[in-house]
């Protein structure tokens, strides 16, 4: 079985490639390396013992994309990760986000239609729910107006896939991720944020290792037990395994609808301070942090109802917060040793 993984040298993509290879899939990675490095392919090979095929080009380039699909029209499935993902950057340059995230998706769907490739697994986000009124948030929760162009590209992409599916051969599973963190147990692959990290966990580990001076905790006046915001953090390897299950479900025609949606989280919410405490416990490091004002656009609390994913996919996130934080810390230390 041959699977195309777009964005396969990226954070979630690389972990998914490893899990696919473990299950016996042949993987082709397409990535333009705009936010990742070619040597990730070597690391994947070191972990799995199998070198995935890698092609470097931009999926918004219609000619190159068509040429790729002409050579690989026998794909059994596509997992589409390739996208820009920085919320703040998308506010400053919305057209770059629409051109990249929407353009690449349209080019892929067009080729799926032409070459009769049926199965698409798409990276979506819990951002489509905004601040849900009912917690935990199930797949039936209403989609709220996007708070950023990035979030809007996820909403629009879900609609484009659904519209396309209703009139073509294309079937899809839309996976709405909560907050992916952690790294592979080998510490050979993990998250490689460019510049100053926006996300909490890379900021924590970079502060502890001495790259950043101090972590700012954004807000302690939320309506939560300790006043800091709550998220559903999920280990990237658990998340990666859900993609394998999703692609197998499609290939084996086990889907109940042409477009299915699953929340991928653990179902547990943790506050920013709980994440910091877990980090300090597993690393033995004291973290330098201070409480500052809320960050604009942040929501108070979100965590997943995972019942549907657990029951239908037969998948469940296994790793604890401590395991997530320890693997993130080991990855940061491995990066420091190399530099
Ligand atoms: N936080 C801090 N300090 C930091 C960074 C984050 O206190 O330096 C806090 C945030 O305020 C938030 C929590 O840590 O309460 C998690 O923040 P992240 O930036 O790690 O994650 P978000 O939940 O804000 O972002 C995630 C995804 C985005 C997605 C967004 C939608 O990373 O892709 O959810 O809410 F758009």
C-alpha cells in the first residue's frame, strides 16, 4: 500500500511517516521544506530502517503537482499535512495563508479526481470550535467564526473537501487535533520551531535549556481552578497512530460516510501551570516564568470528547502528560547536544 504524506518532514508528518512504515506502508513524502529540513528523511530512516521516497516541491505549483501525480497515480491514500500553521503570522499575511493552505489542497483534490484516488486524511484543528459552550467538545459542536486566517483556512478546507466529496470519488477523514506536543522516544525527530516559538511546550523547553530567558504565562485570571487557560495536550506519537488507523479505515472501506470527522485529543484538560509543574517534575529543572496579561485571541478552556474517535476508530491516546513533557525535554536536550 502506497501513501503520500504531504508535509512529511514536518512535526506531525514525520512521526506519522514512522508509524505508517511500522505498519508496512510504503511512504512518499512531498514537502517544500519551508518549515522543515531535508535531514528529517535521514532521521526517519534511522528510526524505521526504511528510507521513504522524498520529493521536494511546492504543492501550490500546479505543474509540479500534476507531474507528481502523473508519476504516482497508483496511490492508495493521501495524508495532507502540508500547510502554514502560525496564527499570528496568518493575521499579518492572510493572503499568504489562503494561497498556500487552500491552493495546495485544491491542487491535490483535482488530481485525486483525475486519477481516481479515493482516500484523503486531512489535518484539521480544534480551532474550528472556537470557545465551545459545552465541554468536552464533541464533533457535533457548532463551528464558530474563525478567529484568524489560519483557523479560517482549516474551516474552508473542510468545506472544500466536503463539497468535492459529494460530487467525486474522493472520500475523506478530517482529523481535528487538539494540542500536539512531545517528540519521538528516540529523540531523533520532534518539533523544530523557526525563531521564537509561539506554542507553550517548545517555549518551556527552550527556556529551561537557556535559549529563552523566561516563559510568559499568558493570563492567570481565567475562570479555571488555578486561573490559567486549559488545553487538551496530546502526544504526537498517539496522534500519528490515529492517522494510520484513519488511513486503514478508508482503504478497508470501513467508513460509514464519505466524509468523517474525528476529534483527536486525550479528553483531559490541563492548565498552563499544570503543564509547567509536570515539566519541572520530570526534568528536575526549575523553570523561570512569570505571569503576564492574557494573549489576544486565546480561549479559556477547551478539551475533547474523544468518545467517537475511541469507539469508531478503536484508537485511544495512551501517553500521560508527564510522558509528553519528558519526551519534549529529551528532544530539546538532544538538539542542544548537536549544536
Ligand atoms: N501559553 C503561555 N505562554 C506561551 C505560549 C502559550 O502561557 O509562551 C499558553 C497559551 O496562552 C495557551 C496555552 O499556553 O493558554 C497553549 O498555547 P499554545 O500556543 O501552545 O496553543 P494554542 O492552544 O494557543 O494553539 C493551538 C494550536 C493552533 C490553533 C489554536 C487554536 O497550536 O494551531 O490551538 O486555539 F490555532
